[in-house]
C-alpha cells in the first residue's frame, strides 16, 4: 500500500530531450552558417574599414582629424537609433527579407563611399550606413532561432589598399570601399535566393527531415 502511494506521489519520468540527428545538423550548418557568418564578417568590415582608409582619405578630402573622427562616430548614432525599429521590421517582414535588404543597402552605402568628394557626403553616407547594419543582428538571431531553436545557438587590408592604389585612376581608399562592398552585395543576393523563410519551405530538406526538425522546434518552444 505504501509502495502504491509512493508511486502515485512520485513525479512522472522526464522525457529525454530531442536532439538533432547528425546528418540533419550538418546539412543545416552547411546551409545557414556560411551565409550568416559571411554577412556578419562583412558587417564588421564595412563599419570599421574607415580606419584603414584614413591616411589617404584625409589627404584626398582635406579632412581634419576631428572631421574624420566625426565621420567614424556618426555611424553609431543611426545604428543605435535603428535597433528597436529594425527588430519590429524583422518580426513583420521576416528574417530572410530583412537580411537581404539590409546587406544590399549597406553594400550600396559602402560602394557609394568610394565616390565621395566632400566632408558632408562622407558624413551622410556613414550616418545612412548605420540604419541597414542595425537590422542584420536581430534578423540573424531570428533566423537561427527559427532553424535551430533557442537552446542552440583584417590584416591583409593594408596590402590590398596599397596594391590597388591608383588603379583605374582611383585612390587606394576608394578601392577599399568598392572591393569590400562587392561581397556584401553578393551575399545579400545569395541570402534572398538561398535562405528560405522557414524549414518548411526548404527544398534541400527531405520530408522526414522537416518533420524531425519541426518536432524538435516544437519541443524547444520555438
């Protein structure tokens, strides 16, 4: 009788948590991580490349040290101001569209920086750059949570600048922005074409793999 009471009072055994099969995890990593890590790398480069261009850029545009410092810092004004709105945009439009749009936008801003002729143009483009870059991180985090659940989660620049200096009549710092804009634009287009909105729309997953992933995400509360 005592044994029956203990059995009734004891909590039910916990179910073993679901885990991703190795093949499914490998396939997800191969599809998601190159796009997201490539985008993150371009984000870091595009926001910091101004420092690599400083010597030539200040001379070409006749910028003082304070003007150049302002150009470097004005980026963060728009970047911080856009954090909350971009999070709302990601929720409304979906991570894939926001990822692609932000990368294309900041790639164009970076490319346009190669064409600046005045201090005002440089300040404007650096300020505009902060808006699209602010949307990348929340969109990337949402993408990972949609696919993996909530529980999983530039030394050569100087040489490149020197080798390109004067090519096609452009100063090396202008080439820096053009060259670094190209992969950003490319990855932005790849995100739009290769990253589905959700696992259910992934043509490169089998029906069984979609079911397995859906069950795992449901158990994770995603």
